[in-house]
C-alpha cells in the first residue's frame, strides 16, 4: 500500500500549519483560518521506503481513522461505539504505517533558479476537500501538482464536513472536530444546512489566502504555527516565494462547490478547477453565477450524475453564458472521464485497491490511469489559464494521445 510517485520531475515536500484561534466564539459564527497542509516542489532526493514513514502516513493520527470508520459503523449505541473502536484500531494498525505519501516531510522549498527575482515565485493552488474527507485525502493529486512546480495548500475545513478535523483553540489546546452529521443519512440533511456549511467553507478559503499573504510578507513567524512534530511547516521558507498574482482554487465534490463559490466571492483567484462539483448546495448561496468571470475547468467522473445535479449545474452554466460577451467570453471547459466513479478523484482507490473495487469506490478504468488522466487535464488547464502568457514552464504537461480515449469533452450552451 502507499501512494504512487508523482507525475512531475520535482520531488515533493510537505508541512502542516495551524494558527491559534483568537476567541472562543463558535466556528460557524466567526470562521477563522482552518489548518492546512502545504505541498511544494523541492530539490532533495525522493523519499525512501522507510524514511520518516510515520510522518508520511496518509492518516495523520488515530482520530482520523476513527472518523473514516464512522461511515461504516455509526456510533449510535454503546455497543456500536465499542465495535467502532475495535474496527478503527485494526484498520489503523494495518493502514497507518503502510499507506505513506510519496513526499519528503519538512524538505526545503525549491530554491530560485537564478538571481532573477521574478523567476523565483511559485504559483499557488488552494484545494478544498469533499464530505467525509480531510487535508490528506487527495494527497496524490496535490503531489502531482506540486511535482510540476506549484505550491498546493490543502485545507482542512472546520464546518463539520470533514470526517475529522483538528484545530488549536484560543487557549492553545488541540481540539478535535467530529463530523457534524454522524449517523445521519445524506438525504436527511437539508440543502439549507449545506448552504450554511458552504458559506463557512468559502470564508475559510478567504482566510487561508489572507494567511498566505502574511507568509509572503513575513508578517507571521514560525512561532505562529501551533503544529508540533516533524510535519510542522517552516513558514519562513515561503517568504517572498509565493506568486499570489497567479492563484487558483480547486476542489472535489463539496470542495468543488467550495472552489466555485470562492472564485465568485474572492477576486484574488485567477481560475477555478471543480472536480465532480456537488452543485445543489451552490443554489443556497447568494453569488454571481459568472463565478468571478475567471476561467473554469469542470472535470467530472462518469457515474457522479443525477437529475437534480444536472439541473443545478445547468442553472449555473446558463448564468455564465448570459454573463459572457463577444468582448469578454468566459472560458468554461467541461470534461468527463469515462469508466470512473466519484472516489476515483481521491486517494481511496490508490490505497485500498481491492477493497475500493468491492465497495464500488472505483470504476472500470484502472485507478492509477484515472488519476493520471485527471491530473494531466488539470495541469494542461492551469498552464493555459493560470500562468502568464510567455511564462517559461520547466516541465510542460499535455494530454497524451491515450488520454483522449478516456475523455468526453462537453459544450457550454445556454438553454434559452
């Protein structure tokens, strides 16, 4: 078990950041900067099989394993809670030491290629996770992007949608935030409630951008990071290295919806990547349907599709078409990866290969191939719409001929 080597030429480093809250007000009332993991390119050697294996574990700690297992056994009774702890303990012992991320913990950021300062900045992508996920659930995708020279910030949302989240309260104590709707079926949770979560998520994304600006200007010291241990991010390495003029937002499922809403609300984003966007909650958030007028990639799996989702997506796309003009067309690229299911855009099929197949967490397309096609579509889009025209790309990416066999390209047309 373990995640595959990233597609790009650079080795990937990573570190975690968590900022202490300043008050004890509810997270939903006063959203603060959520914890996040930063993936970035480095020039050190790739990790060996056993180097910092525990620090590179896909599951950060036991509580995250417990959170995932809650999707199988609901802790509704005392017996179920005992059973859950037994199952989680067994799963954690099996998975935790063996499912390592293919990246170097605490490695130095890739140094500037020369003395020209304008060439030393790295474009940034903020990534938002889906329901029952966390900052590590999409590590393969984030590492693929980082291995091509991007700084990728994977957020761990504090809206109750993660299977588990940790944060530091105003007293400096570590707190655990469990999934807000353990034991409830997805159908019973109203879209109004999801709309509230989505609003909080978008505000958290804005807070993360604010923190990145503080990193860039040197306004936050290493002491501001409350994370302990090997995975603690060295914030000083990001000083004057982040190209926040070339900032993208991306996400999967509920995170895809978060990316779309964030692109609408925060004009610091230059483009948006939505993977299997969960469209229905977006209708509960008051936003401009042109999504900030930025280029947008909508990359879907084949099986994540139903009537209400299609209708909500069409409302949004109609808004983009109506907002476009001949003088200022809006770029909206639509692709569907054939033979894939919703979880093929996450790490699950790559780590739990046989189990994922039995549980329907992977489609007919080979999971590794699905991951590679997904990544190359995103990288090609980012090269075209995030980076400035004429930017010298060290390792340009393009779809290989075989990728086209697995892709369906859609057209954005108004229904009016």
